[in-house]
């Protein structure tokens, strides 16, 4: 009988410690109850965007959620979003360090996963000049037009139902890869035996699968 009482005492101690720390900090309101270990993960059900919209509608436009051991700020009002990304943009510029970002993002050194600092500013500068500038976008205009033409031609030639999500996915990747390497890796005119294209498609499919899979690691610490 002593062991269960010990577990209950430890849980109560952890809960009291959490509530004390939260009251002493200037934090946004949160949703009660906050369960031990999992926090608010029990609230997240598919489809996720609708679940978060319901939570915001019920509890307010700015909420602090505890997902495992990670704190997440849920912002749903335009004014609060503007304040986060204009007045306090540097504060929110850092990226969370997750296992997926470490592996796919070359140890958090890519533009998407890099934290705010010299490396991130340098990558933004390169992207702005070499990819997103008006001059470069005009240079890539023919590529975008050509890929859209190929996509429309493919849709017109097939009378069967089409998964538009897959079509736009292939369109986007073909445009990106032609901008970067001058090659397209998706579409009916691509030989399935082409080694480089086959390897690239396999990498992209595996990356998307891993990115969308459930992974408890980011919320454990």
C-alpha cells in the first residue's frame, strides 16, 4: 500500500511545482487540466487545424499549450499575430530543435531549421538575391509557364479521376528543381529507369513520409 501513496505524492508534488512556477512567470492563459508528462497532447485530434480553431474559440486568441515538455504559443487573432511577427519578430525567429530537423536539416544549418543568427541571415540574403528577387523571378518565368503547360496537357490527356494534391506536388517540385538544377524529375515524360530521377523521387517520398509521421521525440525534452 505504501508504493501507490508514494506515486500519488510524487504526482501531487510535480503538479504543485508546475502551478507554482507558472504563477510566478508572466505567461499567457492556458487550458486546464494540464496532465503530467503529456500536457495538452490529449486535446490534439485530427483534423488538427479545426481542433486548434475550436480551442481558440473557447479559451481565447492567445493561449499557452504544454505539448509534452514543450511550451507552444497558440495565436489565432490578426492583431496578436501581427504583434508577434512585426514588433517581436526577432523573439519568435528561432526554430525548435527537433530530431527531424537535425537529420534532414543538416544539423539545423538549413534555412528552414537554422536559428536566428549569422548563418540564418546569410541564407536569407542568398535566397533573397538568387531565388526571390524580381530579376531572378523574371528569369524563371519561362520555367513556370512551361511546367504549367505540361501539367494542363497531362490533365487533358487523361479522362480518369485525378488526385490534384499529387499533381500540384509534382508541379511545385519540378519548378523548384528546374530552377536549381535545370532538371525535372516528375511527370509522364520522365523515364522511370533514370537513376538520378528515381533516386530523387524516392528521397522526396521518404522525406514527406517521415515528416508527416507521428514522433514523440520532440515532446519528451
